[in-house]
C-alpha cells in the first residue's frame, strides 16, 4: 500500500514538474535594449527592438567558430522567412573594426550586422544569457518580451519551425 502511494506521488511529480516550472519561469523584458545604441556596418543607426515585429537577435563573435558557422544558415533562414513580421540582426560582441574586417574577408549576410560601443555581452546577459555564451540567440515579441532563448549554436530546423509558428 505504501509502495503504491509512493509510486503515485512520484508519477504526479514527474508529470506536474514541467507545468510548475513553466509557470514559475522568469519573464525577461527587452527593455535593456533602450539603453544601447547600435550601428550597422553601413553606418546606419539601428533602434531595437523593432516595433510591431518579432526581432531575432543573434549575439556572435568573429573568433567564435560556431558563431561563424551558423551565420550563413541564419542568413538563408532570414531569406526564407523574409516578411513584414520578423527581422533578424547579428549583434557583434567585437568592435566595429574587427567586425568590418571579418566581413571584408567573408560573405555578407542577408540581415544587418550591428555593433555597439557599449558592452554587448552584458546586454546578452540582461536578455537572459545567464550562461555567458556565444552564440546566443533570442526572439523578442512585438511587446518587447523575450519569448525564445537559444544557448549555443542554433538548430536551424527548430528555429525555423518556431518562427513559422508565430505567423498568423
């Protein structure tokens, strides 16, 4: 009898834990973006997050092999999902000079590569990067809330499915 109660309790814990954890999950605001100024490699000022759009931010570095490997994949995904609802940005944690030299020697992306004179790694942490890794990708909704976090290299199929699910 005690064994059955224990077993039922264990089963309840196993099934309820995901629901409890998801309801306790910390909601991350993208308000920190308001404290940063961004510039594209073309010299344009960029404001984030983009109003009335989903914004995909990929934090990357020129010295990070997984970052560099996923840039063409993200560029292709951006082309496939190109519409008025989703906008991609590559946020370099390197300075403008290193980032510019990287793209002089490598293929450009279909989305804007941006940088800031401020500490973009600290920004990634404010946007939920509690592991302090690159690459780090976030999706921000039209209300300025982080709705998806990806630590490390992006699985393009999963990100594509997720972004497609956001379409009306």
